[in-house]
C-alpha cells in the first residue's frame, strides 16, 4: 500500500484488491493510490454512519467535502476502534473520548442539511470520482 516504503516487505499483496486491507489505514487519504482512496473513504462512510447512530452525532450532508471534518471523523473513528477492539483498556481515556463528542460536534456544525446516508450516497460517490478515487469492480 502506498503508506509503506516501496521495498517494505510487510505488505505483499497477492490477493484481490477488493479485499478489506489488514491493519490500520492512515488518518488522511492524500498519500493513497486511487483505489486505496476509494476504500479509505468507504471505510470512513461506514464509520460515520455508525457514529451517527451510536452517538447521535449531528453530521451534516457534504461532510466528505470538508477536510477538517474528514480528518476529525477519521481520527475519532480510529480512537473509538481502539477501545472497541480491546486494544486500549483505559476507562478514563474512554470517558475523555465521550466528553470529546461535544468538541467533535462543534467541528461538524458546518452545513445546512443533516446527513442522510440514503439521500447523500450518490453525491458522496460523485465527490470521490471528482477527487480521483477509483472504485473497485464491485462498487
């Protein structure tokens, strides 16, 4: 993957590129190849849908077009995943994450319409194509 050095043998890909990659994604998509970018944003879409439901997070339509919102959502989702997976077992840290929901909400206030996954999916896909993402054959 593009976030490893070219001669880094930790990632030898012999499988289908449509497979979900092992390990963690970087917190920013800019250094990724076009298909990796698509996969990165697809994972973030799923994460945002989960955050919206789980924490009643007031995400706005078009969040994917605002780099600050994208980075904040990616970082928050990665932080939460470490607790959910059991990698981190730190109750005060988890409370800090929950308290930071207000700060995250403040970053997400930009925009008029609330995010609605069914309605916003086509605009999201168009945006990914506009920034040079490459969908997999199954998308």
